[in-house]
């Protein structure tokens, strides 16, 4: 269908209409994938995983490949403050990619006019947890909405699925971790994840 939009016989109006149809198909495809992921998630497979390396990889995809969802690239600056020598954790790399992608895309969406996306990692040796912070410089979240953001099908976006953060929370909990968010004093929000370095028990199933 994308090739059809390049046909010379199409008028400008028809070309614009076809582009909107293609964008809507992509959105529906994304929604179906999210529904399948939420309804029947894959069980995690724990291996030693470098959190910093996955964050670097996903950040590049989240900012540069927005076109895959029918959204143009935004002028977003990435600031990395990743702790050197951070120990590998026992985690599912694919699930971590999904967690970070959901949070980074959420941060990019929160800055329609551009801004700064900050990633920070650290180790809390006392409880053997890795802490990951992902912050944006958007408008922040109203207090009445904050407690609802992780609920399935709740969204503040006109074309959102309401599943991204719900899936993220479940994946984090399957790793024995926790996720929360807070408004920043200077604007925007920070998502805070804590993931155990080792797995002490079977993952949570829902």
C-alpha cells in the first residue's frame, strides 16, 4: 500500500487520504500487538544482562525510528548518566527492551516540541537492586491522573492504547522489581525502576 501512494496518477487529495489510511493501519497493527502482549505475555527467560547496553540501544531506536509508528522524529536530546561498572542483572533482555522502549517512547511523546531525555542508572548495593531513572522535560502529569497511568486501557493520548505502561508494570513485577513516577520540580516526569540483580523466586504471573 505504501508503494501505491507513490503512483503518479493519484491527485494530491487522494495521496493525503491514502497516507492517513496507511497511518491508521499501522496504528491498528500496533494496537493488536499490544493487546496480544497484554493478554498472553511470553514467560521471561532470565540470563545475565547488561542494563546500560540495552538502554543505549533502545534510546537510539526510540528517538530515531518514530516513523515506524507514523510519527515524525522530534528534536530530542539524550543525556546519559549511566553508572560505570554496573553489575549485570538476571533478566530477560527482550522484556527489558520492551520496558525501556515503552518508557522512552512515552518520554518522547511528552515533549512534542522537543526537549531533553535523561537516563540514569545506579546500584543500591544494600538491597542488591539496580535503579534506572528515565526523565523528560515535558509538562508533567496531573496529580489526579498519576495513580491511573499504570491501569490497563487508561490513556491521556488521543490515539493511545492505554496498554504500554500497564504492560511495562507487569514486566517489571515479573522481574521482582518495582516502578513508580514523580513530577520533576523543573517540569516533566521521572520514571523510576528498581530491578534485583539476582532472581530469588519465580516470576509473578497474572
